[in-house]
C-alpha cells in the first residue's frame, strides 16, 4: 500500500483527472493551430498565452504521474523542484513519493493565481501540505533563489520555451544523478539540444510519447 493508491489521495486524483479530461478552454477554441504552435515556442509572450488558457488544466498524463512517483521513490528523492504547478496533479504524485520516502519538500512554481489557489486546496485535501511549497509568480523569479543545496528531481512542465532557462537556474544545485523530467519537450528544441549534446553533463532519452528523461552526470 502506498500514499498514491490509498485514501485520501487515490480518489482525489481520480476526480481531478476526470475534471481535467472534461475541462474546456474558450480561448483555445478560438486559437488557430499555427498561433498555438507559435506561442508555445515564444519566450516573450508566454505569460499572456498561459493567462488566456487559465481554464485549461494542462496536467501530466496518468502514466506520467505514475512515472514521477516511481522515479522519486526509486531515487529516494527528498528535494524536488517543479516548474508549472497548474492544478497540482503532478505535484500530488511527487509529494506522495516524498511521503513514502520518509519526508522532503516539493518546491513548485505557478504564475496563474487561480491555479495556485486550486492547487494548494488540492494539496491540503490530500494531506500533503507539509511536503509542498507552491511559489506564486514567474518561475524565472520564483526559482532564482532559496532552493535546496541538493535537488534530486526536476520536473519541467510549464512554458515550454523556458525549459532551458529554468534548467540554467537550478543546474548548480542538481546533485550528480539527479533526474530531469521534461513534459512535451519537443516544443523546446534548445532544451533538447542541450541535454542531448555529447559532453553536456547529461544523458538523455525520449520516453513514451511526450517525455524527455535525463540524468545529470555532474
């Protein structure tokens, strides 16, 4: 039995995934595919883009959530940093792993205030609030300081165009062997070029259909 598969988290996650599956975004319906693709890669319009999509859940998949839990458990992670809280589904998986590891802290960043409020409520409902700190604001500011000295796992699931910038912010604090999970990293070619480059200090492979899994070699 694990925190992930028992009360109160298991039924909460089922409800949240169902809500995410049913959610719609009026802004997304009026946005052409070309505009969406351009904005996903923009380094200057990301705040406006994700504000327009504030009603869209943008969660990790059920499989990626389980993967996050497994990776955090198998590495006995204690310190996790997450870029892009959204409504907190990925945060809950990571915090559950830390609970079952014996403790730790997930530091997560989300700039949309309505999502911060909902995510904090979900963490409270799961009984995991003592393991989670959600920072409200642009991650380029909120993750620029006051991070643990040794980060065990980094999840990149916010504005895709900023993956490389966020990695640069936290890289000095990644412990050798730390894992980096980047969701939908195909929208961040500069990030992929960095972690896949020979001699970069990373070993990286695409995983499943939408995840890039990397290890920091130090």
